[in-house]
């Protein structure tokens, strides 16, 4: 029992489950800070429920820091780490990591084409707020490679496995409930989307994995996270797969960085392609965005941009579609892609335990498999299943309230991810990574994405969504005019 409580897998499950359960309490996390895309620094951070918690954004961030510092320091103490070094190091880690997260939401860095008017700026790099992950990784690389003594001093608090796995466990709870919240009219889309995702994903993964292994000579440690990063949801998929196959933490994070960068290119190119060639097939275009664009932020933004393009073309012909129907389809497809990561991680963990890492002639007792298997994946799966069942039983009003609370709790997932990127950057040796083929990794990603994944995603979207149209908008009822007013 003592060794069980000294495991970072165990504490990842404890931390993730605690965050999700507290999130189900109305407004329990209403004070948690949310970083917005900003131009005015004063508008960059605010509580997720400002009407309930009317406090400055800076105070909200301070509350978050104190809460995390207290709980994580306690966990570090139970696991046998130095409390003093962890607490001091975590203070620095949080300050730099959260600062990168805020800077990554700067309008000119994060702004996508559909948000420029709202931000009041003429252009933006379109990296979405996930640019904060890249800035955190870059900051960590600078510290680790140019100031190694500082990196060593912070190492006690750089608990990458704990942070990564906690974030993934939280994802399970958030998406478990979200999967039950789609309106009745999207049931057909869900059925089509689920079938398309399973078919596309099983083919994607195998082809990318074989390309990385057989053509470019990458080890399984690199090939598996790369295949998952391109096939499913990018960052979460690469990190979860890396843990399931026992890759070094730096491997899935470097893959995740490529996912974010290439998603920006997709966000620019794919909506333009849909505008030119799919204006008569809006749902094909919407599903394509969900299947092809690998980060949540970029995928949903792509769906919104594509919808604005196609809706404007339809309006010229006198057809007005229901707002957000295409964006909802993109989001739905993307959510189901995200959900599949838990199942796939379990499958890969078993395959690696029984096949890949098993020595010839050596048996694999169940207790050995259990000892080496990433327990946090079960935390993800159990939370997802539990919240999915609860979401099916409660009323729509209660489910909506619960979903709001989990969206508040999901802010913790983003914080844990950004801490992970910074911590892993500190421990990454750029020379060694380049020698292992980091540049070649980008080439594999580009060839897989633009040579195969995008086009097969389009084919699958066409097969399952061809001829499906968004519902047409209902005409607005005329407003009654009261005489004398």
C-alpha cells in the first residue's frame, strides 16, 4: 500500500478524480482563472464565472497557485520528495509556465481569422491559445540547455509524469459527460461520425506507424506517439500513447509540438479548400475539419471558419442554414476522436506488454503487466464511463449544469499541460534529440499529413456525410407592435 501511494500514476488518478468530482459541485471552481485571447493585458485573465466571483484575474491566478501548491506539495511529501525543494521549484515552474500560457493567448499570436474582428486587430498568426504550450516548451529548452544548473535546481518540482497523467484523467471526465450533451437532431451525425472515425483512425494509425518505422527507421518509442498524434487528437493522444508504450516523456511532447504547428497550417488551408470545392457539401466539409485538424482549438476554429465561408455562399442563393450546425458537427466528430484515446491506450499497453517488450521464452505474469501498465488510463476510462452513464440519467438542465462545472474544472487540465511542456523542455537535450532525428520527425509528419491523412479524411467524410445538409434556419416571427410604443 505504501508503494502504491508513492506512485505518480496513483497521484495522477487521485488528483484528476478530485478535480472532476469537485467540478460537479455548482460553482465550486467558478473562481478558477480562464485565459482569454487578448490585446489589452488587463483583459487576459478572469474567473470562469465572473458573475459569481467578481474578483480580479490576478487574484484568481493567486488562488489557483495556492490551491495547487498546497495539494501537490502534500502529494510530493507522501511520495517521498523534498517538500522544501518541491514547493520552491513549483513556485518558479508555475510562474513561468502560466506566464507562457497567458502570452500564448496574445491576439497577434493566437488570433484565428474568425476572431480578428472581435479582437480588433488586422492579422494574427492563428496559433490559437495552444501557442502557450509551444512557448512553455521553448522556455524550458532555453533553461535546460543554456542554464543547466537552474534546470537541475528545479528538477524536484518538474514531475512531468504526474502533470501529464493528471491532465489526461481530467479529460476522461470532461468528455464522458460531453458525449451525452448533443441535441436530438445530431443523432444521425453521431452515428455517421463514430463509424467514420473508427474506420479512418484504424487505417491512419497503421499506415503512419509503418511509414515511420519501415521507411524512416524510427524506433517504436517515436513511431507509436507519432502515429497517435496524427491519427487522433494530437496532444492528448501523443502523450497518452507515450505513457502506454513507456516512451520517454520528451518524445510525445516533441510530437505534440509538431501537432500544434501543423494544425495552424491546416487551419489556414483546409477551410479555403472547403470553400472552393465543398460549398455544396457543407456536412462533408464540417466532418473533414474534425477528422483532419488535430488540436481541439484549431479544429473547432476550422469548423467555424468553414461554416462562415459556406453559409455566405449559400445565402447568395437564398438558402439560410441553422447557425452553428456545421461547427457542431466538427466539434462532435472531434470529441469522438478524443474519446477513442482511452480505448487505444489500453490496447497499445497490452500489445506492448505481451508482444513488443516481452523477451523470447519469457512468460508475462498478470502482476507484472499490472505493475508496468499506466494506471492513469484506467482513471481516464472509469471517469469517462461514470460521467457518461450519469449524463444519460439526469435531466438536460442538470446535465448542462454539470457540464458547465466540468468546463471550469477543465482549466486545470490546461495548466497541467503547460507545466508539463515547460518541465519536459528543461530536461530535453537538443543535441541528442536532433541526433535521434527530430528534423526527420517533422518530415514524417508532413508526408503523413499532407500525403495521406488529409485526403483519406476527406474521402471518409464524403462516404459518410455526402448529401447531408444542415437544417435550414426557421424564419423569425414578426415582432408584435404595441400601439403607442
